[in-house]
C-alpha cells in the first residue's frame, strides 16, 4: 500500500550497497560516444524496474542540447560529459539515470534509481542528485551499477558523482536532502481511499508543501495485470493535471522531451510557457488506437505505447505507479500459492 506521504528525494535509509559485478568481457570494449540532443539507453547490470518488459537497456543518458557530448565506458564504469558552448546557469545540459533495486523492510526487492541532473554556468558544471524510491522503507542489499560521472572542464576531467556518493545517497537521507534542488512529496489523492494509481505531487517540505500536479493511471486490463500487460491492453491512459502555476517551466519542457511528447503541435503552449493551473495532458490507447489529448484537444498518437513504457520505467512518478501495480501482482501471486 502506498504511504500517505512519500518523500522521493530523501526517503531511503539504506544500510548496504551491493555493487553488481560484470564479467571481464563487456559488450562494449571501448567507450560509446553520444552527441547531440537525444535520449540514449545502455544496459543495466543491476536489473530494471519492471523486468517483464524484457528490456535490459534501462540505464539512461539524456543530452538536452546539440553541443553536448557524453562518453559511456561500461568496462570502467565511467560516464564523461563535455560541451564547448556556454549556457545560462539554469539550463539543463543532460542527465544520467542509473537503475537498480533494494530489499525493503518486508523482505521484498523493489526498484530504485539514482538520477543525476547536470547544468553548467560558464565553464563550471553543477549537479542535482535525486534518489527515486517507490515506497517509504529502509532498504538493504542495494544493487546499482557503480558508475563514476565526470565532466570535462578545459583540459581536466572532474568527478561530479562517484560510487562512494552513490552509497551515501542511499545510506544517509540527509545527503539526499542536501543534494536535491526540490523537495518532492507524493501522496494518495484521496487519503480516505488511498490508491497507488491516483497520486498528488507536491513541492516543498511538510506543511509548506504545495500540491502542483495530479497523475492517474487507468487500464482496462484485468485486476492483477502487471505493467506490461496493463499497457498491452486495448484501453489505458496516463492523465496529468496541473494544480498550480508553480511547476518549473524547464521541468515541464524536459518531461515532454524525455517521454517523446514534445513533437506534437498540441503541446506548443506548454513548451512556450510551461504548465499552468488547470492544464490537462493525457495520452493512452482507446480501443487499440493511440491518442494524445491536451486541454480538450486530441490527436492520434502512434507513440503512445513507447512513451508510456518510458514514463513508467524512467519517471519517479511512473516508478511509483508501476510498482504499485507490480507489487499488487506479486502479493496476489504469493497468496495464490
């Protein structure tokens, strides 16, 4: 059951990090180079949030500007970012999402991920680090690929995130609190009838938190269906309602980019000024046909299924929505035995 309030950026108190080992023979003998605006995936040797999807390439590097480059060395577990162009300090240049899992207080292995967001002011790079956890619990036996994230500053390469900091991020909630730019809280929209498929997102701390959005996932798939089966159904929807004008414009634009929604003319207003209170965005399948709906206007959307799988696996809200369904399936299966 989802707790009444879940603090994503600083929840976990994790006591052990288990570094996932790999064989000496790697798929990539040399670093893979990525360049230009785009989203690039590579293998997670620590597992993916929803393995039923059959996709092991769930670690992510996203590059937000055409001049940004990233090198991913899977042998030496190193990711290096570089850019020769000055950007405004608030511009996000890219990110890394590393997927893994941990054992919760009930002895169940649950998905988690570390998210490192990179900006640059002049030649100096800055980072925001977030721990994405789908439930409030203490975790042990955490498995996550121990990548060292570095940036190129002039002729020098500097660490911005290390395997040691990865351990501290999950072992000490105070570390996550200091690293996160925003305090994100998630709660059931209806506390009297809490549901992991209808969530309200807030920014801020405790009583100072302000609700900014509501996210819902519905599916015609039978009760007990996991994420992949729910998204394979003829009818399902992911619905997003803005509850305030305080969602950062860069965050709204970036979410559309990450989940393949920024190419539609329906979202031009959001790309221009961000999300405003009462804005509504929904995408899904209706009788087997994909669609995108924004503020009452709708168009066919062939990429609905791909966007939904990405959202569920890579968004911290999607992780909660998907885990609620997957954990329900696991619990039902265990009771049936």
